[in-house]
C-alpha cells in the first residue's frame, strides 16, 4: 500500500471518528438549566412539575442528563437581576423564565445565553424579540397574548352577570407592560360594555387585605385579576378574600381551579410543558434567533359551580354552554 493511499484511509477514518466522538460526548452530557422565577417555589410548584413532565417526555431526567438550578425572587422583583447574574456565572446552558420581569432580568444579564420564555405578554411590543416568526436574538418561547385575553375576561364577566357596573382590577404595578399594553385594552373593552374599572395595585401578599378592604369601601361588583406571577402564585388567598366579600372573581385558569368563580385564558400548565420543546431544540443546536415564538392558540373558559353556589349566583345557560370546563 503506497503512502498516498495510507494517508487517504487515515483521513477518512478520522473524519468518521470525529462525529462519533462528538455524538458520544453530547449523548453523555449533563445539561444545566437555569430556572429564573419572579414568584415562589410553593406558588409555582404545579408549573415546575409541568416543565419537568415535558422534559421527561423528551428523555431528560434530573440527576441523569439534566440539572435544574432554581432561583426564586419570592415576589421581590428587585432580586431578579442578581439571581439572573448568578445563573450566568454558573454557565448554565439555557435560562428558562416566565413573566415580563423575569424575561427582562434574564435579557439584561446576558445577550449570548439562550433564554426561553414559558409565558410572556407581548414580547414584540416589550422589545424581547424582533418578531414572533424571527426572534433575532437570544430569546424565544411562548406568549399568551395577555392584553387581549385579560380584556376578554371583562366580556365574560358582563355576559354572566349583566348588572355588573363597577369592576376592581388587581395588578402588580412593578410588572412592566400593564400601563402600556393591558390597561389600554381593558379600558377600551370596559367602555364598550359600560363598565367602570378601578385599579388596586398590590406588590406582595401582605398588601392583599388592604386592597380588598378598599374594594369593599368602593362597593365594586366584581374583581378581575391580571396574570402577574405574584398574583398567580397567591390565587388561593386571593379567592378566599373575594369569597369573604362575596365578590365574583375572574382570572386565568388557575384562579377557577383554586376557588375563583370564572376563568378565561391559555392553559399555563400546557405552556410550561411546551417550554421543554424549546429547551430540547436548543440542546440539539438550534439558535433562539431562529426558533419562532409560539402564540397560544387554545383558550379555555372555566366556570366554578361550587363557588357560584357558595356566592348564591347562577350562571346563565348561554355562558354554561360556552364553557370548556365546569368545576362542580
């Protein structure tokens, strides 16, 4: 065998060996996911389990081929930048976060590490991505189109209880996007329905009692909750305060599931489970810039009959017929 032939064989063998070695390294790699949350571990336990379930479906198991580094702001948004910086220093492979404050903190902490949004409002309007189809940076994930969804809750509330006039809106003033996006959409809808909205800001659970006391003083007819992470994590206490005042309440699906009267929105647990798809694609080499942001396409109307009976209320048949789920 001449030297030229030996060289070609050696080069060919090396070309084959390199991909096989790379594949073996990737297959045995333990990926590190940074989970950045504006809320608390107890308040978002179900969402985290949904994410874990989605990862398991794709072959990722904690302690085997993935490690999840959790960082919880416990409702204190000022902690988010420091927590995001911690995850960057740990050199995680991807940061998963949710809500506008979480995305902003992660985006400000890194322009290179992939960031996956489990939930967000309008990521284009808020500057998280260049467009839904072509995000263009290091951020991708899911959006629930919050402004339109929250405004739609007013329509459902009015259809169910036509005499409603005064409506309280519970929101977190530290969550960017409400003044720019959500409130204009709500105000336009309220005007068309002849509803008067009253804003009640809360930053932490310690402010819930005073907010509901102010609602009682204002004599509102119902309360609408926004989708801020602090509120979602504390829907249990919120629904109890609403029930104490005998106030009909409406929010995202989790609200009705823990005792609220009604809900309209995307299924947040499904969104967290779907987040695993983006993580998997990134692990397999996809760039966030090229992964289109997914809009929620299925929205649920959920009614809680048990709560309705406790409040002495009855849903109109037309509203019951539109419900995707009725909790007895």
